[in-house]
């Protein structure tokens, strides 16, 4: 039986290492977190998770989907990224007020933001220690701590 996504995704436009991406595993992963594995979710998940851990914006994923001839709207990309975040498959990072990045590694870790490139890069695990956090207000607890260190080239 042929995979129904075969007609939906133009495999010729995908890099060779992506062609073997196990779509059945992705479908199972979506079902395990309570999401129905629709064509669009599977296609976008395939683009997101097929390259290992990385950081993308909705616009970046939309461009990748367009290049791969996956027919989705930008609104669908945003909705899918937010759904994946809500179920713990992605982690959303607010770098500045205009752009949200989505990290395919949802574990707690810190980042460098390369300002000139507009790119997020994982910080080495040994790079930072957080101590002496203030006490959370009554009825609240600290859910996590994110550190984003902004980097730019030194001016000469």
C-alpha cells in the first residue's frame, strides 16, 4: 500500500536524508499526545522533526513547506506550531516582541541569539548556572527559567 502522503509531498524536492523519515513513527507520536495525525500535521511534523533539533519561526516553516510543495497556509503553520507546543512536542521561545521561535528540543535549556543572523543556537549545558531565584508570589511556582544571551560581532 502506498503512503497517502506520497501524493501530498513532493519527495523530489526534499533532501535525500529526509526521504527515509519514518512517517508512521510521527503519526504514532501525534496520537500519543492526543493529536489526530492529519495530512497537514504530519507534513509539517515531518519538516520540523526530520532534521533533528533546531529552531524555526512560523515563517521559516511556511517557506520550507512551500519549497516542499506542501499546500498549507501561514495560519495553519501557526496553529500547528501552537498545537505542538501545547502538547509538549515543541518549546516556544520569545526572543523579542516581534518573533517567536519554536525549538524541536522541548527540554529546558538555554540559548544564544545571534542578532545579525536572527538565529537561535543552543548554549552548552555547562554554560550557565541559575541560583538564588526570588520566591514566587503566593499561589505560584516557578515553571522554568530561560536564559537567552544575545550575541553580536564586536565592532572594530
